[in-house]
């Protein structure tokens, strides 16, 4: 493939998918060593992806409804003015297909929209690289250690003492069915067993704090930023969480842990299992007992 001088990657999200694509970004960066690599993503991920060592610059696209014609026209003009040599579509969505057709139809695109559904989203991206003759060495081994903030400074800001277990009891507000309901009982049991507990909560999950034992943020001002979150997960002795973004961070940091899955998603499609990070899938999360989850806990 002819080397590109200026390359656009499209990856809007979701958060877990963006984390999973870290190895894909790294392989693209390694292949296009001299290119300027620009990422089109959502504003909520701007501060995160500005830290990525594989991306030079960010363009924001919050995927406003198409009826917002003025904003769509502004984005189209911005992308045209960039004069990209190549677009690699890692989103492969109906929206990015529209961008190809109406925004940048004359440029070289790499995408996989016309192919059969892949075994998983990540394997689909690996297939995209393979079909484009882009070597992949890191695609299936994402490593987001670049996210980790100075952990000692982070821990000193909060009443968090090692060794501790990190719990991730939430999920996106659109997928509350992914939440195992017994984290309050689990957090209490862990403390009774002598473990410290840190509860990882998002802005839509603060109402859980009152029922959880251990340390929980109690307001939006207390929430961990992306990099503090990664540092806390990196130093945790073990992580237990739902099928949600922070669990993917733990997996991509090589930490030992367990992700809990109900029937709505597939462990194999999630690609969350790697190294010491495992997943447990059940037909009904309400029937999954605290004792069974505790049975996965190694001696710490």
C-alpha cells in the first residue's frame, strides 16, 4: 500500500470498543510511521485520545442527528479542507458510510461494511487490516498503560489503601440490564474478609454509593478522571465488574479480574478475556450468587 502523508481514522465509540481498538491504533501507527494520524471521535473521548501515543490530533464529531444540516455541512467542509490521503473507517457504521458517500467520495477508504458480520468487533478490525495488507502485531493485545496517571498521587488524594479490590457495579445508562444487582452484598463481604474496596462509579451511577461498602465517590467532583481510573485499576489486586468500559480498561492493563455477563451479550464477542482477566456468563444475573463470584477470588 502506498504510504499516506495524512490519515483519518474514524472511531466514535463506544468507550469499551475504543479501548479494545488500542492495538489496532498501534499497528496503524507502526505501519504509517511518517503519516499525520487524525482521529474522528466524540467530544467525550477527546481528553482520553489526546493522550494516546498513536494519534496526532483529534477532530470532534458528536454524531448529531442528520437534520442538523448546518453542523453536518460544517463537518463536511472541515474534513474536505484537511486534504486527507486515506481514510480508515474503524466504526463501519451507517453514518460513516454516509460520510464516504457524501463527504469524501473521491478519497481512498478502507472499510469492511460490505463483508459478513465478524466473530467480534475486534476480529472484524483485524480482518480489515489483513485485507488491506497492514501488518498486525498488537491488534489482539491492546495495552493502555499509557492511560495510567501517577498512581501514588492519585491514591494519596483519596482514602484508598493497598491492597484493595476494585468493583465496577455500573454500566451505561442505556444498558442497565448488564448490571449484576448484588454489589452492595459483595462489597460488604469483601470488607468482612479483610479486603479494601474501591467502587468505580460514573456520573449516572452515584446513587449506588450509599449502598456500597468501601470507598465510593459521592459527587461528580469526586469522580475519577480517565487517567486516575486507569491508575486505580492498575494498582488493584483484583477487579470485579460488569460488561462495561472500565472492565475493558482492566483487561487491557493486564490485571487479574472477572467480568460478569448476563444473557444480553456474548463473552466471545466482547473480547474481554485476556491473560488473568476472566469472564463469567450466566442466563440470569439475578440468580448469580455472591458466593459464586467470591469463589473466583484468588488468594491476595
